[in-house]
């Protein structure tokens, strides 16, 4: 399903697909704009999407987008990804997700910390 919308920040009129892979580029945009309500809405929609579609091929692209376009200390999207990967080890075994883990060292590092019971991100 696709629909058109006008970004309230930039005024850009664009088409958007209602899938994980198509919505994830919006999330970093709203995060950079530092608009709390849009950031919260984008995070909520992203979390709902990954919870429903973690078996989709777009999931690997979405987690790569998050880890390449968000700050380490911004845990709003990263923590749900780590939680989902820990709850569903079969997702970590998929080739596309393993490839993202291999080329996204921050994600692999945080996942390894969570596996041994440490916090994913050390604030020091």
C-alpha cells in the first residue's frame, strides 16, 4: 500500500510505501530535526513495524538504516531491535541479518554485550 503525504517540517510532498524498508529513512530525518513528537511517533511506528514484520526481507535493511543513521546514545530505536534479535534467535540466523551484523560492528558489539547480560550501551 502506498500513499502520499507532505512532510510537516520540510513541506516536501512525496510518496511512501507502508513497509519497513520504506519508512525507516523517515525516522533518521525526524531524529535530526529534534522534534520530540515526530521522533516519538516515528519510533512508535518503527517499533510496531518490526514487531509485525521481523520475518520480512526489509527487516535487515531497516536495522542497517537505524544503526547507520542514529547516534549511539539515542536508544529509542536501537533497544527494540536488540530486544527483538534476542527474543528471536532464528532472525539472527538468517543470511541477510548475518550480513548486516557483519558489516555493522556497532550492532554486533551491542548484541554481544546484551547476550552476556551487560547493557548494550555504556554511557561513559
